[in-house]
C-alpha cells in the first residue's frame, strides 16, 4: 500500500463490488454513464507485474460487470481498456496503480471523435450512489 | 467458423504466435509500430460469450506479448483495448469476431489527441514480416 496512491487509499465504501483480488468502482471522471474501473487490491503497475491468479480474477470480473451493465443499465456496447504509460508524469492522466476501464458506448456518442481533449466532469455524489446501487 | 469473417479466414502463416485458444497477429492498419492483435481461434462476439478458460489464455498471452514488446521492440508504454460495439454496422470499424489490441505508445505520439479520425495506412509486407520475426 502506498500512502500517496489514489487507488491504495480510495474509500472502500464507494465500491460496487469486491472479489478476492480486486474492487470495482465508479470512475471519478466518467466518459459516459456507467463508466467503471476494475482495480486490483494490490499496487501493481502493469499487467506484466500481475500474478496470473490476479489477472484471472480481473478478467472474470470484467465479464461479470459487462453482463450487469447490459442487464441493469441497458448499455448498447462497451470499450474495455487499460493503459500502461510509465512515460507520463504522475498526474490525472496516469495513475501508476493499474486499473481497467469499462466504458459504455452508444452509436451516437462522440467519445474519441471529439476534437482535442474531452472535458471530463467529476461524477456527482447522487450519480455515484445511483450507480453503486444499480450495479451492486 | 464463419466464411465471411476476416478473423476466421485470416492467413494462419501470418501469425506471430499460437496458443491453445488464440492467435497473435500484426494489426493490418497499425496505429503505431508493434500494434498487434490477440484473437481467439473460435468466433466469439464478446468477453461475455467467452469461456473462462479462453479468457485466461488471452490475458496470459497479453502479459507475454507486452513483455516481448518491451524487451524486443523497446516500447515505452502500451494501450490494451477491446471494443464491444454491436451497434456499429459490420465494417472496418467493427469486426464481430472479438480481438484484443496492444498498441505501443510513446510520450510524444498524437494518437487520441488527433482531431477527428486518424488516417490508418495498411501495413506493408516488409513491415509485417519484420514484426512477425521480431516477436515470434
């Protein structure tokens, strides 16, 4: 556990789910409604550093959460992503503690077609509570 | 196997690696040098449709290939992604046969910061042969 790491110190009560090796949380700056993170409990910095057992737990959790997003939030599609960018200075753009995104997508959204950076707004307490309840 | 599916009918000799349940190929329209795909042998359309055994094979192969990309191509970082977009008409933008991308990244590349669509050029035979040899 690293004291300065946002995922090592995140409030556990804001979790959607807990498995043996990971937590599921709402993304703090969601790209779309239902944007969630799968975060290993331990501070790994890459897929390469993760034991197979933890990787298997993560990917099974992704499968479970994708099913819930479809069943409960009626999402139309999803992007699954993880970024390993040790070259970026620690910032909002990079968290060293590995985390996997599931980002609900629709045909008409403009994510990735946006010109330049997308402005991401912090999720409200109300929306966060709704999402946690919905996906628990 | 689906006759009309590009990944069911891809030339097997162009593979980088074969595991029990998947192949690794160079991406046909790479976003960066070393952009590869991990493709299950069977035609699954989503993570949700994949048996755990196949999912575990895929994620272990991602781990292996990320190590090789760092060791052999000296890449500085990588994006790992999979897109489930059943709402998009079958096209260059969507292949129903699931595939997982590993996209090497550098601090200075402009991927995702580009305005609008990125023009993706087909990989040359020479570059493809080089990449297969390098990562085999």
